[in-house]
C-alpha cells in the first residue's frame, strides 16, 4: 500500500516541470523519507504512513504524508516550492495503481528553521496531507 502511494507521489512530483524548475531543474531533488547529507538545496522530502480504517470490505486506508521543501537561501523559495506542491495535491486526483482515491487534502501547514552544523540556516516549509483510499478490487 505505502509503496504504491510513495511511487505515485514521487512520479507526480518529478513529472511536474514547474516544480522541477524550482528545484534547479533537478528531478533527483525529491527524496522519500530523508535526503542524504550530500543533497544540494533546494530539495523536497516526503514521508508517508498509513492507517487501516477497517470499516469497508476493500480495506480503506488513511495516508498521512508530510511534504517539506528545504532551502538555505530563503524561506521564500521553500514557500514557492510548497505552493507548487499544494497546487498539485490539494483536492486533486492522485493516481495510485490498484487503489481508488476518495479524497485528498491539505490538513495543516508546517514550517521551521534548522540550524545546520555548518552554521547555515535551512528553511523548511511544507504541509501535512491526508489521503483516503481503498483497494480497487
């Protein structure tokens, strides 16, 4: 379940030319779970988990996914990346192989500053999204 969702989300993000342009034209600047220390900024990190609702015959699930844009130059670029991601996801239709999406929406914004060991500040701007889905067969 989560693997199919992660793959669909990754494809949605990497296939969007406007988002990739904000990420220096780098389709590899989108990471699942954690970005390596060597990752160039700006980049996007997402992390999803799921809960089985156990109230339908097709095993409906709620997927909660945090998606964060990270940049060291300014919070403005991270916010622009977040806005583009929001346009792609909030109340849109994500296509996940083998699943029907009931709805997906942004449930809360997230932002914080991180003081890196090098003394630089990394700006994190993003959101938590909730996606309700069930197996299609």
